C-alpha cells in the first residue's frame, strides 16, 4: 500500500517536514512580533522564505550562466584543438581506430531480435519522454504540496497540542517519549547538517574558484547541496575531473597539475569538515560510525528512496535509542540530564556567650 501511495504521500511528507522546520519562525513572528493572527504569520514566513530563495537564485543564476558559457566555449575549443598524440601513442590510436571500424551498426541492426527490440523500445521511449515532460502534472503536485504546507503551518500548534488525544492512555507515556526523542533528533540533525552543507558549499566554491576550475562556483554549490546527505559529495568528483580536463586544455597546464589542485581542495575541505565543522556543529547528534552511516543510507534509501536517504541518520539514531531504552533499559538520550550537585551548606556559627 505504501508503495502504491508513494507518489501521493510524498508531497504531504515533504510539506510536513517543511512546516515542522518553519514552525519556529512562524512562532517567532506571531509571539515576538505580536502578530495577532496565525494565518498572517504563516503568510509573512512564506513570503520571507520565497523571497530569500528568489534572492539567492537571482544572485547565483547570472554567475552560473557566465561560468556555463565560458565552460562551453572551453569545451568547444578543446575538441577543436584536440591532439591525440598528446594522450595516446600511435599503437593505441591504431587499436582505437580498428575497434571503431569493427563496429558495423548496419549489420548489427539486421538481426531480427535487435530490430524487434528497437521497435518495441521506441514507443516506450516516446511515452517516457512525454511522461517526463508532463509539466502540468508536476505543477499540480507542487500546487498540492503548497496547499499542504499552508494548512499544516496554520494547524501546527493544534497538531502539537492535540495529537496525544488519539493515543490510548495505556501507551501514552511510551509514545510521548518516542515522539520527543524523534523531535530532538530530527531538529538537531537537519539544522546542523544544513549549516554544515552551507559551509562546505561555500568552501568548495572558494577553493574551485581559486584554482581556476571552469564552473568552479557552480560545482561548489552542487557539492554543498550533495553534502546534505553524508558522504554524497563524492558524486561530485567525476564532474570535477572532467572540468579539470577542460581547464587543462584551456590553460595549457598539465593534466596532473589540475587534478592535483582539485584533490588538494577536496582533501582540505573534507579535513576541515571532519575535524572542525562536524564536531563543532553536529556534536554528538548521531554518534554513528562511518560504516553504520553507509549502511543506514543504503537501507533507508532502498526502502524510501531519496527521502529515506535524507532522513536515514535520524531514523537510525531513533531505532538505536529505542533498542537501548526498551531492551537495555537505558534512558533516552534526551532524558539523560546531569543533575547538579547541591551546594555545600556551611554549618551556622555558634555565638559565644560570655
């Protein structure tokens, strides 16, 4: 049932997550700024959120356009001035030419099985393309998600105050403890990981710009966004290698030098992230080792897709907390508060009677 309803439940889940993250802002505007109506506070929050996103896009898009244009010119120049003698020996060039000459597409397509496969594949390909480009359905999903977000942000105080009424009294203490633990884990993780991703994206953008990589600013932002999921910034390495090849062809630098500079940027930023940013910002939010992190990303990603990878670490931390609490009978991490020792009380001085 969850698999069938995944496309319907996904907008609601994303809207609920955004409403939960933006609820402190709505509360600040409503109570600290003395806005009387909750709906007006929600409207101001959404205007601020959309305005900040639009401002970021307005500032980033022109720089991205210039860098993409310069990279396209560099790639065109690279292929125009490409000299195979710099990269391949005569023997390797002859082997490549013979391999390409051996590929006779006309003879390959003469087989009945291949022709039938192509005939059956082309209509499916067309339907997939038209299905992907059905912007009306995507626009409808965005509109429904926006409605979810508005309604949930308005009703969030009521949800937070009344959800206990739907839990049987017998299980209310356990469920309340679980919800509190999940809220603490999610709150700390998302805000901390978002701040880490922002810092890492800025550092990568600065580093790539310093070494002169084409589209360095754009790649820095992309790597920062990928860093929202731990260890996912490794997906940015192959595009960076291609951009280093373009940089080498554009500037005449040796390929090994551009790759070395890129590796230095990755090593410096990753070291700063692991040694300072993560311990300082994240602290002991998850307490998971690298192997456990990769396993949790794989498992929750297989179960819930991209959303599962985003919430994998807080869910894994919650599962471990439940195991420690209900099996090992340890208190939840949010309940482990140190009780300060009472101050030492000095005995009263006795008055000397003459």
